[in-house]
């Protein structure tokens, strides 16, 4: 009698006295994600091993990480632009006092990154997916 695995098209190879299932993960192509994708990967491995295993075995891990990375970059751009506009950090300020402009923009980027990482990268509910 065939096992359910064999009935669904699975095969085994024999290693000594054991039958080992021939399992293969789907080809996910190249992993194209950056800083936020790597941060999410580390978070999943350390704090959400069940979700990490499910995404990995389902072949959706790299897709999830790429989506998180892209979403984070888009949100960073929107948040930084909005904060800069509200706080009066303009090109005129950049021309008049570059060091003040750089300091203000670094502060804005830092605050925006705190928001983005808390909402998307370290989200317990799965971020963008």
C-alpha cells in the first residue's frame, strides 16, 4: 500500500535502512532585497520561527522579504518628504545653511526609520504580507 506522500507523486530514496523523501524547494530565483529585507529575515529567524519556517517551506520567504524591503523604501520616501515639508526643510534652506539642512534631514530620516521598522519590519502580524 502506498503512503499519502507517494499517492500525491512523492518519491523516496534509500539511505541505509531508511527511506528518505525526495523533497525539493521551489526555485525562487535571485533574492533581491536590501537592508529592511535582511532586518525582517533576522527578526523572523529570532522571534517568529514558525512563520519563518512556513514562508521558507512554502517558497514565499524571498518574495515576502522583497515586498517588505520595497514597502519600507516607499514608506521612508513618503514619510521623509512629508516631514521635511511640514518642518520647513527646503532647498532654500539647503542653499543657505547646508549643515543645518543636513542635520535636520538626518533627524527626519532617523525618525522615519523608527516608524517604518516598528510598523513593517518588526511587526508581529507579518508586515506587508
